[in-house]
C-alpha cells in the first residue's frame, strides 16, 4: 500500500467533494467522478476489503491492523469529502438546477462527454467482443434513461431495503446516478420524506440495503477489473455514453409531480433539440459551459500524467 502524507489525503478529500457534488445532481454518478479522478479501482478494492476476515483482524489484532487492511485513511478522507460536499453544496446545486438548469446540465454534459474519451482510452485492445459490450452498455443505459418513473410509491421495508441496495450500486457505477434509480423505482419521495421527518426506522432499513449492496457489488466489480478489465471498461464506457441522454440540457416535460415541499416539479421528460426548446435555449452560454466541463477533464488528465512522471 502506497505511503501518503497530509497533502495526498487532502487531495483525496477534494476528489470526494467532487463525487459528492456529482451525486447531488440526479443523473450524474459519483462513480464517474471517481473514475476520471483516478481513484475508482482503489475505491473498489478498499470497499471490498471490508469483510469477515477484516473483522477477525479487528478482534484478534486490534483497530490499527484492521484500519490498515481496509485502507481506512483513504476511505475516511474520501467519505469526509463526500459528506462535506453534500452538506455544503446541496442547497447551491439544488438552487442552480431549479433556476439555471440548462447551464448546469451543459457543464456536466461536457464533463461526462470528456470522461467517455478518458475511460475509453484505457481500453488496450478493441475487438468484436469489446465493441459488442460497448454497444450493449450504451443501449442499456440509454434505455434506462427513457424509462418512465413509477407513480406509485412503495414504503414496505423489503422494498426499501432492495431499493437502497440497487441505488448504491448505481452510485458507484459510472453512468446513472443512485438518486435517478430511486426516482425510477418510486422510492425517491419516501426516502426524502424519511429524511425530512427523521424516520430513523426507514433510514436504517435503506442504509442496511445500501451497505449490503455496496459490499457485494464492489467485490463483483473488483473481480471483473482483475479478470476482464478491457471488457469491463468497454461496458462502463458504453454505459456512460448512453447515460448522456439523462443529462442532455434541453428537455420537454411530459408529466409533473409534487415534491416533498409541495412544489410542482418535472416528473417525466424527454430530450429535444435546443432549437425546439420552449423558451430561452441559452445556446451560446451552454456551449461555453460544456466546453469548460470538457476542458476540465482534459486538464485533470494532463495533471495526473505529470504526477505519474514525477
């Protein structure tokens, strides 16, 4: 395990803040940010290290050995960054999404578009199977973004447990966000209501499902990266490409819903061309922000390459 100093952990915390900011946006996955910031595989490995063997180490050899075995400093720094970002940026991003949606989505569209090139370049060998998996990943993600959210809301403990497990898997999978999956399942409003009403029973059930889903799915992804890295990257690259439909800046609202604050918000939307948008398409500024998002990923890639050479 690599030796790190305070500055290294501060950078990891900043990456966690970027992940947290992305997870606040319904449609952008924190997993995508983890991938383009170069910590994705370490994150998977650290999460999957939390198992019964690690708990045995805790019991037999103490906290220090256990903490080292799960890469605890890395996880703590990252989660601290995610937490700080969510509590500090959630209101700002929510306000921007409500008041400047086209500009916010344009920035993230450029950012995610560049991440496709970044991840795709890591595929060392393209062949028929790799191309097929890329197409399947893109098609599946696009199909998910076109699904109509469930109108009925299920609050049964079993359903919320499963919803938590599925949503957390989406959160660490580059592409679709966990919050969007909760919307599709009809669990988004019950979860928000539980948070606002401090319904700890519901939150514990949801968190339990999330923990089980995270520990299980991280092991599956880690195994896939170890044995079929090119194929896995192809699927993930395709998945991110297909998910671009969800964050396309110009939308036409098909149906509406009332949120937990009693405000009418879009429920089901479809992507349209900016020239067909009913209102100010803000096309020039949207292109500028998309370019900034795209350039930011290219810049981060160059910085990472320079760091590796040192």
